[in-house]
C-alpha cells in the first residue's frame, strides 16, 4: 500500500508493492486498484468471454 496516497494495487490477486503506475498491462492480466479500502479482497478470476 502506498502510505502517502492510500492506494493498494493487486496484480492477478497478489499485492503489488511497486508504483502502480508501472504495472505492465498485458492481455488477461487482472489489476485491482483499491483506494482507502482496508480489508479489500482483490479480483482473482474474470470471465473473459472470448476476449
């Protein structure tokens, strides 16, 4: 969690500790961004429906 801004990022359901602006965006990567939301449960699956 970025203590200065209260943002928490997760990539494929796992906490991302770096600057979330630098998360590499690739096909079918699940990114969850949470703002000031303690106890958030990140997304771990998504029904891509052929995407």
